[in-house]
C-alpha cells in the first residue's frame, strides 16, 4: 500500500507526518533541526527517499540539509564526511551553504530598497527548493534577495542562473513586507526547458531555456497600491500553481486578486468571483482535475486572519469565478490564524488529498478533495510550508487526470459489453 508523507516546515524545525493510503492515522516525527526555521522541504519526485531542506536562522545563517533515506538521517551535502558542520562560533560550514551572486554585469549590482534607493544584492536565505523532475541531484533554489540558483551535484555546490536578475528589470525590483524572496518555482514536465518563478514583490517570470534567459509575464496584473497600477514589474505575487496536464494554464494568488492565465502567463485575467475577500497567500490545483483550484481567503494585508474568524478553504471547479466554501471539520468561530504561501499541498492518490498548515501550528488534511477536514497535527510551531508526497504504490510523480479517464473508459466499455450480452440473451 502507498504511504503518504507530509513535510511540515515550521518556525522551530521540520516535522514529518506519515500515514497509509487511507489517511486516517498519522505518525509524527520531529522536530528535525529543532529551533531552526524551515522555510521549505521537498522530496525528489523520482527518488522520494531524497529530501532537500532549507534550514535558516537569523543568527547562524543558511544551511541546506539532505536526506538519502527518507528523513531517517541527514547531512550537509557540501561538508566532507568527518569534518565539523559548524565553526567554533556555531556558524554553518560547507559548500552547500554558499550562494554567491554573479555580479559580473552592471544590471546585477543593485535593486531598489523600500525607500526607492539603490541597494546591493545580499543573500539572506533560501525560500524554496524545487527538485528536478528527472535528476535527483539537480535542484533549483529560490532565494532572498531574489535570485534563482541550481545545483547538479546534490547540493554540494550552487550556481546562480544570473539571466533572471540580469535580463533588464532587476534594478527596479523591490522587497515585499516579508522581504524580496523568490518563493515559487514551477517546472513543466512536457517542456523540460520551461520554468515559471514568482518573486515578492517583483512579479512572475518565465524561462524557456532552463533558466538561462527570462522575461516578465505580468500583463493583465494590477496592483492598486503602486503609482502605476500595471507596471511591467513590481507586483507582489504570493503564489502560482499549475496542473501538469495543462502547463500553459496558471493560477495565481496576487496580493489582491486571484488570477488566471491560459497562455503561459502572457496575459492574466481576474477570477476572484464570489470570494469573501481576494487577499490570501496559498493556491493549489487538484491532482486530477486541472480546473479545480483551492485558496484560503484572508481578511486583509494588515489583519492576516480569516474573515469573521472562520477558517475556510474555498474551491472552484471551474477554474475560478465560482467558489464554494469547504468548512466541515474546520473551526468556524474565533479562529485567527494565517495560512502562508508555501503551506498548502495536494497528494496524488485517486481520491486527491488536500493539506494545509496554519500559523497556529495545525496541519489539516482532507482525504476527499476538500469535502471534510481533520487536524492531523496540532500545537506545532507556526507552519511555514507543507509538501505532500506519495511513497510506493503508484508513481510518486504527480499523476494526472488521464488515469481516471482511462479507468472511466474501461468501466464504460464493460458496461456497454454487458448491455450487448443482455440484449443478445433477450433475442
């Protein structure tokens, strides 16, 4: 039977939640790396035992951790075996922790600060790790200050894809309230060179050559708090989601507004529809239904809690505009938590599971696409990220709607054959 693994990165360490395919009883291990902020953790889609973790601290800096046995043991891949992993002062060591910007070209030297002045790029932390779809040793890392790095040796060394910052608009990027982080990396399995990324607060960008060159994809986005509400760059994109069967269709949670593009980001349109508020952070897509999407509306960019104190996930089965609240099992009064941008995920079992974590330390699971919810972890530190993955059984790479279509077709053929047999008997 398949095992479901949920990696929950929190303000005080990593927690690993596991269950069988029924998703009724859960085991929790952790905290791994206790006391450290785990911005993101994710397993390789082709080798689920390989897990990459971004471990960060305002005091001690950034560490990349790797497990080759599903989280039983961990190591810093840039540190030679048998050597210390920290200095006598507690600072991290190892090549895996060295993220060095390529400042050879003039456009790469500065970005815009909050007050509009020029500020040099300064590495702070890794916001997102995205393992390759084909090679467990290749991983993309989105960092703050915003840039994209890649390793091809399992995290031992990292090199910047400098074309992103150097394509021309980099000097005009500014940080959002939480910093200038590259937080979303989407890979297109049908087009191996295509990568989508999002930066708060610069916008969305696309590469068609594995990150060598880039262009902004923000046409149709509007940000009412900017002097020019529709600039080429400068939008505070909170999250982008994509279904692998429809890689040209993207869904976005903008600072305000839920957006949709059907042409790879060339043009966006608003699909907030009847949401109680169109501010929020996470957005995700059902594993088998490319037009079914999930968001968690939050009161405003200053309050950061659910409207009316009711924790509600909203689902659209039509790719936006028409939304329904999914509340069974979620607190519907006196709930004032937030759900952050990386804190929602889906699994790939036939009955798609949906997961999200809160700043109150809960991790919720719906084993039936949002119909019902249950807290599978409580009283954790504030949850920063959630990643669900299927281990064993069906392929761990996100399955598509084609599997259900094939099953439905087979069922239909059997039904037709049965009807023909009955008809012949009647004759």
